[in-house]
C-alpha cells in the first residue's frame, strides 16, 4: 500500500510539473539558426565598407527605455516589444512609430531597430520595436496579425505613455519593410486582422516607412530571387509554405502593390543601392499617384542592404523619416 501511495504521489507530482511547464510563458522562439543581427551583418560588410560602425543601442540621456512588454499572447506564447519614450514629457502628445525588424521573414530580432528607435525619440517621437512570429514558428499571415496587434496595443496604451493615438506610423526594413507596407495598405481589412472582431481599438496606421522592402512578390525580378529553385525552400517560400506555383494566391495577396487604394496612408520608400530589394516600388508609386496618395522615395547611394543598422547611414534614414512624418502629422517638436 505504501508503494502504491508513493507511486501515486510521484505521478501527481509529475502531472503538476508538466502542467507548470506547459503553462510557462514563452517569450522567445528558440531557433539556433537565427543569428541575423548587426554584429553578424557587420562581419560580412566591413571589408567592403571599412568606414562603417554599428549604430549604438544605448539610449541617450533624453530617452526612456521600457523593455520586454508583452503586447499580445497566444496561449503560452507571448510576443513582446521594447518601448522608447522621451524622458521629459512633451507639452503635447507624441506621435508613435512601430518598427518591424528585418531577416527574410525567418530570422532577426527587434533589437535590430533599437538604434533607429532611439534616434526617433530624440526627434520627438515615441517608438516601439517589436518581435513577431517568424516562418519557423508560424507562416504567413501570422506576422501581419502580430504587427497589427502591436499597433493596437500602442494605441490602446497611448494615453498612459503620452502618445498621440491619431498619429501612429509603421516602419520596417527588408522583410520588415514589406510587412510594414502590407500592414499599412490593409488598414481596416478584417481578413488581415482577426483580432479586430473582438477588439474595437483600431490597428490602422497613418503613415508607412518601407526601408528596402519589396512591394511585389510576383514580378519577374522578385521571383528570380524569392522563388529561386536552388533554395529549398527560399525565404519567401518558407514563409508562404510553398513555391509561387504552389501558393500563387498567397504570393499575390502578400504583395502590397495589390492593395493600394485612395485610403492608402502616405508612404516613404528608403532604398539602398541594391535594386533587387526595391522590386515593385516604382509600379506601386505609379498606382498611387492618380489616387492622390503621397508616395516619396529617398535613395542612399553606394549602400548595402541592412544599411539602417550602421553609421553613417542611420542619420539620413532617420532624417528622411522625420521629415515625412512631421509634414504628414503636422508635428513640430
């Protein structure tokens, strides 16, 4: 009888332990292959660009940093953001900007945009860098849902942090630029925002900053790289769960160019000298012109992809972003 009781208690203890493990909040998806950050990118670029330095991730004296805030949770999976605010409260509400990191939809970390977030705060903005579900964890359109949830979180907490809920921009680089564009051009579309059915706080953004992110997955040039048969799968193929021939409608649906309308927010494209990452940009602008949507392009000559993580290129990136947002938001620090 004692043996049975001891076995019983051990089984109960094991079940409790397993329950505790399964209910533990997970804030990082463990992927050993995810090494895409400023340090690893610098090692690849330094021989061709010996003058560059990794932009600082240390907040200046005027910037307040609040890290590891959970903005949405799916079961035990918590997605987090880091929030950057002016340390001294402004007399008026501060416009916000949400940053979507780069990494081919499968790699990268929100810290890749920490330097730009800090510098945007120095220019009078509130900024959030966010983590979102990457393709090894969840395929398209999960990332779109996540980013819209982050915008919704910032708007819901706007009063608490002194943010202007009427003026929130979305920005991203590379894959994050494509995601940012798609998030912006699908304002109000429930198909891309299932959370809107239960949460009436808007996820709409009032401006888009696309930094070296493509606008059309289906163009001939894009397919040459994004559907490369030598890659099994390609980065885009992994995100969509299949090649273009297998998931044609998804590749079309995820192309921001296919969602433009007169309600598309103003958009700024900041591009590198690597033209493959601007695929679809010019055609998208041509579609926006007759609709009266402000679409601008700033090109940084002689730059590699991922330029926004490094000095001296971060400064002109921030400058272009601030100039567009200040004008569109009628904002002056």
